[in-house]
C-alpha cells in the first residue's frame, strides 16, 4: 500500500516531527511504501506578513505540488500531521481532487484555539471553544503574541469552517486521547469523523533500573508546561530528592537561575534521545507538570516503557496515563504544595515505588506498543478506503 504522509516541520525538532518520522518508519517496517511530503517553518523568515497570511489561508503552490505528486505516485491514503501554517488546508483539496482519502492527526487544538493550547496568561482558557469567530484569541494576541498572526490563524479556521473543509474534505480525524476526542466534539468537529488512537513508540527502549535516586523532568521549558510549579515544588522539597531537568525553551533563563541557587535542582539542557532514555530509566520517577490540555505527548509513554513511574498533573490527556498508586500518582495542576505531597508519599513508600516500575512497563506493553498502534491505524485507513480490504 502507498501512503502519502504530509507534515509542516518546526524551526526546532519538535514532538510532532518525531511522531511523523516514527509513524513513517513503522509503516515502512510493515512493508508499505511511504511518500513523505514536508515543508519547514524556516521558510517563514523569507515571507512578509501578507504572504504568510495568504499561505496560511490557502497555499496554492502546495496545492499544485501535491496534485502533481499524487498523480505521479498514486497513494491510496493521504495522512496529514501538521499543516499549519505553510501547507494549509489547500492540501486536503489536492488529495480529494485526485480521489485520495484524507486522514488528519490532531496533535493540538489549532482548529479550536488560535495558539492551539487552550492556554493564556498562565491558565487554561476556553474563550474561543464554542465561538463562531474566535475574537478573544485575536484581541489577546494568542498566536505568536501578535494580533496580525492571531488574525491569520483565526481566519484560516473560520474561512475553512464556512467552506465546509473540516466536514467535507477530511474523511477522519485522529485524536490521541479520550479527553481530546471529547473536546474536539465540543468545539464542533463532526463526532462521526473523529477516531481514537493512542500514541506509541518505535523502536521500544529496554526498561531501566530506577537506581539513580533522582526525579526527572523532560520537556519544553514553557509556561504551559508548569515549569514554575515544578521549580516551586522542588524549592520546598529542598534536597530530599534531586530534580534533573532536560529541555530548553523560553523559560530556560529562569530555570538556570533557580538551579544555580537551589542545590536540589539541576538543569542539563537538551540531550540526544539515547541520553534521555538512559536518564529516564535510571530516574526514580518522572514528573509531568503541564497546565494545559496535553493532547498526548510521547514523554509519558517513554517513561512507562522504561519502567519509570509517573507523577503527572491531573489535566487533559495526562489523567489517562496514570492509575494512581499503580504506575504513578497525580496532583492538582498548578498546585506546588500538592506536587510536594505526592513526591513525599513516594519517598515515604519506597517498596510501593519499586512495585510501580513493574506496573509501568506492563501498562506500556498493554496499551502503547507499535504492533497495537499499527493494527489500529490499519482499521482507520480501511474505514475511509473505497475497499475495506485495502490494507492487508
């Protein structure tokens, strides 16, 4: 089977880029021919505001390129990951005009929120969720802290909603969590076109030992990731258990400053995946302190694969990752005191923490393997194919 995978890459390698490449490798490992079509956000630097706004709304060059590519390669499925801002929904029409079914993975809430996060001024914001026109997102400069950029993002969504793009050109949307599935329906996407499929890892790392006697955070250092809550909690914990922070982002200078004055906190910056996995496996537990509605990233299941218990904020898809006191614990998002309480419980119950490692790995093998993910992806592809037996 020939599958066209389409993705707009970021200026720095991000989670969606990794998922795109991993899914391509998975499909190829099962014998499918994968045609990759990508563009890169570096091109934005060469565009003025008007050109970028036009491309976001309808990129005719991408439309023509994709039609030509489809005519030449004849894929049986067109699977889109990120199309914002440069690929644009014009790409859906290119596939549909050539008779190719369209699948769109929903990595964030861009179709319902200008910044894609439902997060503004340090807290969850749903002001635009049920709005016909996302005026609050424009007024508050929610995308790139710019009203012009926010207007372009909002107009793309509004224009294509009026055009019927989301309901007529996309055959199925893929949501990574039950929470996201529900939220997209609440925001107006057709319920019968949203399928559920978890994220996955490929290849799968071996379990770690958990003997490092430290807690670990891995992720972007940004407000929506709950960085200030994380730092505040460890300033209260002192040196009871060291916290190692892997990642970079807009709050890096703040993290660096706090780490220099707090002996229990160490910031190590960005690391290659092999080092991340090694540190993850040795960690006593991994903390995910996000304060936005995570749609379902990879970090949580990477930790489970390494057998590392989770301490996560009880919000969005994160709540679906953890069975409390089996593979980890949850805490109230944004509540440093509650995070301290949960960490202290783990420190006071070393035997239970040790048992959680077995549950964590077992949970991964039950829910997040590549083979199960491929089976579900086949079901989704078959559901939109003219022949229900197209994927063998």
